[in-house]
C-alpha cells in the first residue's frame, strides 16, 4: 500500500511502554554521565594549566629583585 505509514498503528502494550521508558531513562543517565565526565576532564585540564601558569609566575617573582626589602635596608633579592 502506498500510504501504509499513515495507517494508525496498534497501541503499545504496557510492557512495551515500560521497556521504552526504562531504555530512555538509561540513555538519559548515560548521556548525563558522559557530559559530566567531559566537563570534569575539561576542568582538570584548565586547573593544570592554571597551576602551571601560577608556578611560572611564582618562579619569575622569586627571581626579581625585592625592591621593598632593598628600600627598607634588608637588601634585595
């Protein structure tokens, strides 16, 4: 039949509906878990980058002259 897809389908059984809902819930849970793990990985990468930048800044600051100590008479750097 040409327009067979327009014909109303029979109603799903309660077991079919339950199975569909359980599968849908599992798919949603899986998608949220994947999203959470991707976000956590991105956060860890950002945190590592910030920590490396902060360590580099600290090393640079330790190499610079301590002008405040120099002016107070304790010598510099």
